[in-house]
């Protein structure tokens, strides 16, 4: 796994709710929030 | 109240990122088209090989600085780069577009881009997956030479060169620079690029179906000694349906298919 595990735990928690989102626009916003969260922990490069 | 206002502002920023009109992309694309790739095909200073050496290996020569082979067909769908073979200096595909698929990044960023043919194939793959209840999300596509250089140097600084070389490509040798590779993930692994992706429904689906859309899992399990990279179940490489299906059916990597490592 890439990144610091302590930094990404909150982001992983966020991802649990992805499946309850249905519209494309909401999914897009949600994914951007998760991406921003991971960016803080420098997980996805 | 402050929290509400802040949350609303952040949401608006995100919405803007999601709904941004593609004019930025059009301008970027026009920019790329204007940079004629022919000028980078023949690099100054590369050592040309004899006809016997480069015959059928699509090699233009050797970069004396890095001692890597420089490929002569960067625009080919079947372009073959690895730890020994790199793209010509300054190479940028001239037909990069944004596939219309779920992506972790906002519109307008390079990592959403793929070459036209690969982008169309990825859209079909995502569409078919969605119809079968498989929810994929794209994470990282095209990377420029400069971007890969930053990533590689960061990995070397953090983990040391030997460890970094096991999962990170030196600039010029990354498949992401070809515009033919896309990393994908799913909510089931928190959208991370994690080997656990292989154990998910999404990962299993890709193993079985990616070739039908022209993609292969480029760095499969158990072939690290051949590819030079650890297992990456998230790394899709577009090769066209015919070659991808051949590799899938024969259980081959590109290294095994071409029969040489450079």
C-alpha cells in the first residue's frame, strides 16, 4: 500500500459511502473530495 | 454558520471541477498537436545500433547517458517500453483526450488523459463493467516526462533507489508517458492502488474481461522477474484487441511476446 497508513485511514473511511451515491455529478464531487483527502497524505501520485 | 459557508464553497469548487467545459482540453489538445513529434524521433547524441542489433526490435539507438535503448515507434499502439527501453526525449502523444469515465481527479488534469483509441476502448470497458455491476474508477492515466521524473525522484528520496525501482519507472520508461496506460481501482479497496485489488470483484472482472477491450494487466503476478515490476493488478495497458487477446490466451507478458528484454 502506498502512503502513510495513519494518514489514509480517514480517507478510507470516506470511501465506504461511495456506494450510496447515485448521480454522476454527486459521484464526481465525492471522488474529488476523496482525491483531495489522499493528496494530503501523498498517497496517490 | 461558518462551517456551512465553508462547506458550500468547497462543494462549489468541486462542482466546477466536475462540470468544467472541455474548452481547456481542446486548447491543450491543439497545443499538443502543434508540437510535431517528428522532431523528437531522432535525438542528438544517441548511439545508433547496427542493422543486426536493431532489426525488428524497434530501437533507434542507445542513450549513452542512461544506457537505455530508445524506441523508434513511440506512436505505435504496440510500443514496448520497460526498464531497458525508453521513449525518445520530449515525446508526447499528439492525440490525448479525456475518456468519459468515472475518475478520481477533476477534469482538465493530465492524469485523466489517454490516447484517442485507448480512451474509446476504456469507455467501452467501463460501460460493460457497469452493466455487470462492476464499479470501476480510473485513477491515473497519462504522465508527462517531467511528472514521472518528479514521482521517481520522490520515490528514490523516500525509499532508496533499489526499492523505488521495484515499483516506480525511471522518467522516459513509464508506460503512462505513452498515453496507453490507465491505473484503475474501486471503492472496495478505497480507490487505492493496492495488490488487494486483485481479490475484489472488480479486479477479478478485469482479469477475465480486459482483453476483450484491448487491455492487458501489464505487470501480472508471478512475472516480476520478467517484467521487472511487482504485481500491479490495477495497471491496464492498451494494446488493441487482437494482441491483448493473444497475450491473455497464451498467458504472456510483453517481454515474453517480443522475446527480448530491450
